[in-house]
């Protein structure tokens, strides 16, 4: 599973999940992205998240903007229970 932070056409940020091939967070500002990463216990990746929103900005592709528009209507999808490497621990959507 990999998350990628993309900048939307409206200037806000979205988190794309390669696991479900969809955006799991949309219309977020930098503080919201930081809060999500911190709550998930992924403090190691917080610096990476900040870099993705500033120096390594990736624009949402047109087809991604379509997925975001659909998410605004139906709500963002959930990833479900996700294993954390080989640790035996998992993260659930309820953790968010």
C-alpha cells in the first residue's frame, strides 16, 4: 500500500491510495494532511508528506480530478483493514 499526496486544481490536497486506486482524502489543507499522518502514527513519514506538498508537488491528473468529483458526491472510499508490513499489526479506517 502506498499513499501519494497530490495537489488538486482548486489548490487543496488529496491523498491517493494505490491499494484501492482512488483518493481517500480530498479537499484537505496542509494542516489536515499533517493531522491525518500524525493520527495514523506515521510520524516517520510526516517530513515526506510536507515535502510532497511543497518541493515535490504532484498535480492531480484530469482522470484523478474526475475521481475527486465523484468522491464529493458519494464520499471518499475506505481502505479497510491494512497490514503494516510483516509486523502482524493492522490499521483500520476507524483509526482515521
